[in-house]
């Protein structure tokens, strides 16, 4: 008789808690000596929020796996009835999105195949076909027939199948890594369908045909065989991933035009309802799912949530023994006085904001946050807007303000503000970081706030008593954002005449000099950063594209990716100086018109699911 050790290669552990440590895996048995029960961890299906795309998209093409995905092409709107098809691509590392290479030909509702570093994109209302190597797109040989509304597709960059497409195509073409060739047609015309698998073991499903909706076809590299219908009726941009013997499909649209969140799974012989659902119903969120051939993880990104209403929302699918909760923003308590051009510090549960502008009134108001509500405190001695500062709820420092530009400095002790020595250079719209007794201020606009004003590069250090010169910032900068300590700081974003407008530049500071870091994904000004030099999140602000204003970006000490989006777009707001991409933060006020909104950020969490008791009765 076989033993558990023979079957699983593991012994039954004797533990005092519901965990198997770093050997935790589905199906591993262990005895809980505290509960006196035999238990096991069980994997479950679930969708969780991921980081938003850099650019919201409809009908984008997706390939790869959840931790190395590529999204390309698509469109954002339909001016004059014609989609504004795009050429940009974005890469996902399982944490966030960053900008990829530019395609040679704009495409939407195309067919896509392969991996993040070996992708193929074709069709999309054209005959164009091109390949991606992880850096750049290269033109390849064209398809034989132009078509749109992606049909059934599966395979890899060097062995791909494109079947169907609009208007009402039954044509099938195969790609061998060099050229496309026409092969046996589908049994019936199909568009808006999808697929999974390989060139010699493929599966096509969904879409619209002249006979039925939801038909499932298998492909052996030569012939198509009807293997039954799906248990749900879907077409137009479902999120799908897996293999021909274990495939998943989620979302899409019904014949009645309803966008769906539910899904189905195919086990090689029949379809059944999936136990997990998307959080956001959508269609046209790409062709083949970015989960690729994985059967335990997938990705849904972009899509159409209403007629011609694009989204950048990303969701991750996992079959796991852990519960993943994506980074997210939630509503907090409103500030008492709506205003912009203010500053803040502290934490999400012990926050502090000061100064600001209502127009034409310049504010000296101070408010404290306890994680639920804001309360009025003693005012600044000198009102100021486009003010700066750093610190905690009980030990903050405010410096700079306008207009006219001022170097006035004040300290807050948790009760009241007191005047201190001024900065060496009068300025406002500057950036700052550090703590009350070791702060840094840099940049700003000593000659005015208009785009023609000249922002500064000067950096100054504050030691709790007086200011001294530090190393100059690498470029002229105002309305930037920063976080960290005096000897390990991070400066980013802002308006720079050196970059002819908003900048994506980022730099690290070691207490004496600045060093160039990786550029942000989205250029912004009027934003706020929380965290440290190696764990930061920059949120809200003003971006080149309005839809990007709410997109957060996170920095891990090496590179930037997108993160969760806030609900209310605004700039020149306040926020917490600590928290970072893996912690908690708040954003308060800002905007035009002035806002009193507060939103709270929580980074992604992963929690091991409770073990299940094995009942032998």
C-alpha cells in the first residue's frame, strides 16, 4: 500500500500552527497539535486588482505570462466614427506597467502571440505583421488577407494560427516565423472569438458565427473539429489563457450587449462555470490573454467598460493558497477647508496639512488627520501657498512660499508653529523631504510661477536651526516631488524648462550630490511622493494625458512602474511623507476647483489562506 510520503514525497508534519513554512503547497498534509486536527492548504481561484496601464486602451493585444506580459496597440476613442488606433506597447512585470517599444503600424482588435521578449502582432484592420524582441518591433512579411475584429488565435511567435475575423471571415492562416500561408478554413465564419494552445494542439471558442455563438473547435495543425459549445455565450474581447486541455475565459460581451465579469473553464472535454469573477465587466480587452499558456495565473487589462469608454484597469487571476489584495485607493475623511497648493506630512493615521490657496485668499490653516477625520489646529504664523515642508504630525517643518517668493521657515511641535531662520534663497513651488531636524529643500520658482518663470536648482539643508547649501539639483525644477531622508532622498517629476515642460526625470540624493535614476513612466508636475529612496509611490498630479492624472507610480530603488489609480483627479495636493508603495499613505486637497477630498492608499498584500480541516467522517 502506498504511503503519503511515497505519493507526495513529503512526510506529514507535526505543527503548532496552520502553516507549512517555506514548503507550503496545495495538498500538503500536516497535523495541527493545537487544534488536534489533520489539515491541508487548499488553492482557490480569485481575481485581484493589479496596477493600471500607463494608457487606458480598448481592443489592445496581450501576450506573455502574468509576471512578464506585453500589451500593444488598441485605441482610446472613436473620433468621427474611426478608432484612434495606437502604436505604443507596455510591459508588465507582475507589479506594474512601464513603456515598451513603438509598433511600426497602428493596430486594434488584432491578433497577438508569444512572450514579452518574443511577440508577434498582426491583423488589426491591416495585413501588417511585426515581431517584438523585448525592446523593439520589426516589420515582417504581411498576412494574405486584411481583417479586423480579431478571430480565433493561438500559438507562439514562430508557430501561430489566425482564424476568422471580420467582416465574416472563415479564412485561416499560419505563421512559421517568417511568412504567413493560407490553410484549411474554419467550418464557419467567425469574428470576435478567441483561443488557446499551440499550432498542433489548438482550441478556438466564442465569437460570432453564422451558425451559433459559443462554438468550441479543436485544431490539430490541419483540421478543425467541433467539440461542443461553451456553457456561456460570449464574444468581443474576453480575457483568456491556458492550454487546449485546460483553458479559461472571462468577461466579454453577450449578444444583448452586456459586459460580463463571469468566466468559464474548459477541461479538455467540456466547459463549466469558473468559481471566480472579474471585478470589472469589460469587452475588447485584447486578443489572447496575457496569461499565455499558464493554467494557474492570468491577466486582464484595458478594455471597454461602456460604449467607447476605455479603461486602464488591470486584474490578476491566480489559483493559489494565498489571497492577493492589490494596491488600492479608498475614500477618507474630507479636509475642513477645501484648497490647493498646500503641503503635508506624517502618516495615514497621523497626518498633517498646512497652508494653501483658495483664491484670492492665501491660507494659514493647519489640520491634523487621525485616519478617520480632520481637525483644525493652530495656524501658521505666515500664510503661504505653493508651500513646502516635511516631517510628522508632532514634528514638522514648513519652508518656502509665495507670492512674492519667500524663504520663511516655521516648525510645528504638535500644537503650534514657531518662526525659525529663513532659507538662503527665497522661493516657492519647491520640493522637500527629510525630517524636522534634517530636512532638504530644492528647486522652486524664485522668478514666478508661470511657465516662463525660471525654476531653481539650488538645494539647501536644514538642521533644526539654520539652512546651509547642498548639492545642486541636476536640472531646473519646480512643482516636483520628493521623499526619503537627508542622506537617502529621491526627487522626481516637476516642471523643467530643460525638458520643455513636465518632466519624468528622477534623481537620488546622498546628502551631498544628486545622481540620475531611472525615469518615471509618466511625466507629471504638481504631484506628491510618499516613502523612501527604495520604496516610493508618487500619486495624482498633472500629466500630459488627463486620464493619467489619477495613475500612481511606484519606485523600488531601481525602476518605476504604474500602480493603483485614485478616484479624484487633482494636483498641488498634500500627502503623507511616509508609507511608500508597500505601505499606506493619504492624499488630501488640491485640484481646480479646490478640493476637500481625502483618499487613502494601501499597498498590495499577500496573505496565506487558512488551512482546511480534513474530515474523515
